[in-house]
C-alpha cells in the first residue's frame, strides 16, 4: 500500500466544482454497475484527473496515509473527514472524502469508494502461500487450519516488477546500486556473516547480492485480560531506508504466541529455509516447500524458474530477536542456566567464567548454512 500512498501524495488535486458531482455519486443508490454508470455519466474519474488545487490538504494526506498503513479503516477516515467539515473545514479534498466514505447510503462500501476516488489499483502482489498447520484447542483436540505466509522471494519480485522506485529505496538503497557495492566493500572477507556463507559461491555477489535480515518478536494484539500476543516474523534489506520501520520491514507471517501445536515450529522453519534458499538463487520457486510442483496454469507455475529481480538475489546475513525469543524458538541455552552459551564452554562456575564467552561464537556457528539458522 506504500506505493498507493505515494501515488496519492504525488497526484492529489481537486477543484471546487467537483463537490456536487462527488456528492451526487456518493448518494447514488444501486450496486456496482449503477455506480459505474454514474461515474461515466458525471465524468468523474477520481481526484487524480482534476486540476491542481491551490494548496494541498494536510488533513486528507494524513488520513489517507493512516488508512494505507492499516491504522485506520476507510469508514473511520470518512467519519473523521466529516467531523472536520462540520467543524468548518472547506478544502475540496476533505469534503470529497467525507461524502464518498461516510455520506453515502452504503457505509460498507467506504473502502471501495475511497479507492475509486484516488484511483488506487490493486497492488499486484502475489497471493500468500497457504500452508496447513495442526493445532491443539483448549480440549487438546487437533484442529487443522490454513496458515498464510507472505513468501519473501515472491514479494521481492513483485516490488521489483511493479514498484521500481520502492525497490530502489526500500531494497537496494540507491538507484545505481552504489549502496550495495559500498556495503560489501566495507565488509572484511573473514567477517563471520559471510566467511562460510553460500552467497560467496555466486559469481559477482558483491554487485548483485542484497543483504537481508529477519526480525522475530512477540507483539501484543489483545490488551484485555487474558492478554495475548502474536509471534511476528518480518524481513528487511540492510540497505533500505525510510522514515520508520513501516517503510523498511516486510511481514512474513504472524501466529498467536503460546499456541499448542503438533507441528507449528518445524513446519514454519521448513518454509523459511525453502524461502531463503530461493532468495539466494534469484529465481522464483519451481516447487512448494514439500517438493510438490505448482498447480498447472497458476501464477507460480507460469513464472517458475524465472529471475524475480532482474539478476539481483538476496541472502540472509542477520537475525534480529531478543534473548528470550532465541531460547524459545532457536533452542539456545537459557540465559540463566549454568551453561548459558550454546557454542562455547562458558558457564557460571569457577571452571570457565562466563565473562570469557566470545561474543561472535553464535554468529560463526550460525552462518555455516541455512539449516543452522533454524532448529529441527
């Protein structure tokens, strides 16, 4: 949705005489076909087709941005815009939002009407990979669910194909690849992140390999007691930049923390390893994580084996999580145990004081291969 927001910011405009047409369109009764006819009849093609306004509407800009980030629903945007108008706001754009999103006779169509107003098209992203999981409910009975995962190498390909400017800023870090070359030029050959990494086997990796990180942590999603949290996995490019993590991190999956499961963690690790191996190859996957071919005629089958980013590929060189997450999900020794390090003999006894635990012992061990990143 970030690109849709930038499209709005770059093309926002309005004209006073548009208000009457928008109001007529918003109040028009009927379904999709009738509204499309009303649009054609009135010549209403969205704000992007109108003449430039004398000044931008900062309130409308912020509302649409909050909507794009998923922090506010379309209906709420319309209600806030309506309140602004009732308090004396006269800008054509804020009045248009209030009428399209909240003033019509179909409040449930607020999202559709806002998209039509700003001529926002579908992002063009690949559908999530739906994977089966077997969970245990409160009675310890097995429950099968479909768990969606936003495949990283497919999302990277979609950004490259549909949003080249976003690819430059959020992934590559520059328009000419200079940030990519500077990153690798500043790294020593014996850096533990790459000394035994598979990326070194790829020719020209210093010019084509995008260094990435994966961040995992629990986030609250239910404040009322009993409280609950989500175990969220995200990935990002180490070269990307933006005003906040909203701009640089991309969701991989989210699953309720503490869910009892028969196969949750091994299942997720298998998919992650599969995904990052294809990221490193620079090509779309030819089979699913369980070595099954994609269904004939599907989007994944049509592009199987093709380059997803014009020759660029990506490598996982950094994991970001707190110690508690490392203990619970990566099988590391507990930080309060006698043997707190999983890769060196440091302990809390007088034999080998823990102060001699060398910091990079975990990193050196972890970069041996992708299978070492994830237990099981």
